[in-house]
C-alpha cells in the first residue's frame, strides 16, 4: 500500500509536507514492513526516523504533519470510534492531529472541574493560535488577543525588551474605559518584574506595602494587577501586564496561573520568532553579499582592464617625470653656469684692477655685484632643497603667537631699495591685526617670494602694494603689481613645480619655477590657503591666509 500526496497512492494525504510517493507498507511473512521511498521530510516511527522497519501494534507513524497509528482495527474502533473505509487494510487507521486534540478536549471538558476545563481550553488554544507563527508582530497581536479573552482586564500591555528597556508593542483597553493619553502603567511594577524575572500579583496595589512609593499607581487608579515576564531560561524577553481599576473584581491566583501558562508558551514562541527573524536578516545579508560577489566577478574583467590602463598611465607619467628631471638638470645647469661665468668675469676684472691700483671704492661696487650674483645662486639652490624636503615631509614649522606688522614692514624695507632702483613704488597698507600663530622665517620666505616676483615682472613706473586685513576668522595678506599679469588658466598652474607665468619671458632674470610651489606648501602647513587673481595686461594679485585659531 502506497502513502503520499499523489492521486495514484492507496492512501492520499492532503499534507504539503508529505512527498508524492512518501512511503509504502507491505506484508513480509507474518509481519507488516514500513519503507521510506526517498521522501523529502523523512518517515518517523515513534519519533525515530527510519528507512525500513517492522511495525508493531501501537506504533505511531509520522509523515510530514500527519500521524498514523498502526493497530488492530476492531479494537481501536471500539475505543476511539474512528471510521475506517472498507477498502483499507485491517491494521491501518489514519487521523489528523487537530481531530485528536478536539476529541481529547471535548472528553476532558465533560469530565473535568470548571477551572481545569478552562485551563485545558487555554492549553488547546495556545497550540492552535501560537504554533508556527514566525512573525514577531503577528505573534504579539495573537498573544494579546488570547490574554484579554482569557484574563478579564481593564487594561493590558505587552512589552518587549530592547537594549535593556521595555518597549510597548501591543495595548488593549476595555470598551467604555475613559479615553486615556499615554501609557497607564506603573513603572515600579514593571521594573520589579524585569529585575527579578518573576511574576507579580497584587489584589490592591494602592494598599500594597511593596508599592507604597509608586506614584503612578495612585495617579492611574491601578488596583488589582498581574505582571508576568516572558522568560526563556535566564533571559527576559518582555513583560505582559494586565490590571483592573476596581477592587471588587480583584484578580485571584487562578487568573495568575492562566496568565503564566500563556506567557510561558508565548515566550518560547517569541524566542523562536526572534531567532527566525535574526536568521531571515542574516540570510538577507548573505544573499546581498552573494549578489555583491557576483557583481564583483562581473566587474573584475573591467577592473583588470582599468588597472592595466592605470599602469600604462603611470608608466607614461614616469617617463614624463624623467624628461622633467632631465629638463630640470639642464635648467639648473644653465641657471648656475650663467652667474658663475659672471662671477669669474668680475673676479678677473677685480684682479686686474688690483694690479692697476684702482681705488677701493670702485672695487667695492664690483664685489657687490659678485655678492648679489652669488646670493641668487644660493637662493636657487635653497629652493631646490626646500621643495625636496617639503615633498619628503621633512619640513617642520615652529609657529609662535606674534604680531604680523613688524614682519610685513621688514619685508617691505628689504625690497624697497630694489624696487626704487627699477623705478617702482612699493607700499604697505594694513589695518590693526590681532596676533597670529606663525613661523616667522617661513612666512617671511613666502612674502619675499611674492615680492621678488612682483619686482621682477613689473615694468618701470609700476606700483607694488602689500595689503593685510582681517576677514572671517583669518588674516588675508596680498601682494599686487602692475606687471603683464597671467594668461587665462595660469592662475592655478603657476603654483606647480618648474612652472613660470607668461610674464617670465619679459623678466630680466629667470628661475627654476619653484618659488610659488614652495610658498603654497608652507602656507598649507600653517593651515592657510594661497591663490592668484589676474587680468592679462593689468597685473596680478597673490593672496594667502593665516587662520586666527
């Protein structure tokens, strides 16, 4: 005899947990043998999974959610009054679990005392209402419906524990109860249940010495109350609380027993539902991770191609840097060779003049030229060393709180003579400035670089202005000139290494194009900014900031 969901089976079971051809029962000599036919959910005899076994009278067979009892037909019909079709074997009787529960409940209800009958009814409803509910929200609502139907109350609350605190998840109130705002529940009662993990029962909370300090008990007219924890092992998952506002219908111990019975069963189901939710979330995360991995695999080829292109670009950049290095070496060699030639020429003239007895005053002028040329060579070498140290991160500033005005005036005086020799007007315009934390030597280096460029690129008769002002928590220092200015797009490029503006072609001297790059690094080390503004043919203004805080 075949058992399964398929219509070709001898016993067709309308159970989706049962396979189409689940198992078979056949006669082997004097015995009946049960064989599993490779079912999905397995075949169980008396709770033990089997592949093939000899059946004995009284064996309970479980297929999916269906149970069958192997027994003698005549004897079982007399005791259990179950009807069996004439075409079924004499030793097989099939029945549903729900039918057995209903028959058992009906028999016991007729025989038991009223209070026992109520408890049996609660037990039955617990199984039929809460089993197989894996959604926490739905489970909470079902538990509350069962609570208010079983334990008469004016108010009922179900709280769940979240991060050590009780959060209300379901509320029920008796019809006709005056409209209330917020939770009408005693925090004292809840705190005691949560802390001890034990049920709480009071016939009159207002007169109960345990809660004499509970102000909310009197404000909310809480009289008889029950509070039971939803507890699994040593962990409290939540609390169910019910109360009444009158004492003439105070709760009895039987009410507490019924509520405890509900809460114990609900706690087990709640733990299962929460675990299922955690597993669902974990599976969702795993599925997302799998999709992400698949996406990465799809993108891997394009990433490899992109990385190959990046490597090729890096190789091209390395080649470009190598060319720039060769260009820099040539530029430095030229910039050093020209002044060295001038120095040698002046020294030969000085030597000849010494032999000719030229006065010392005349020689001092030539020596001054040699000193100036040597200073320009030293400045070029210092720029090269500075940019190397800055890029290697070896330059440190030593800021101190000090006024800026003396530094600005000193820089103005330094370039005043040079500006006058080129028929340029150099002026300093500043307002009252607060002290600023700065490295005096490095800020002087920035300002001197800007002034040097302004003098170098300005035509005779031009003007150079140094301005300093406080703006929005910063001090702005600017150097402006009336030189040829910058071409469009050069305002940012001039701060790069080895870059000179278009006006450099008209400058009387050339350089390595490192001054502004060094200036930007030094300003940024102070937490400031530097930028250029220019209109071609109308001069340029370079501004940098120093934060006040």
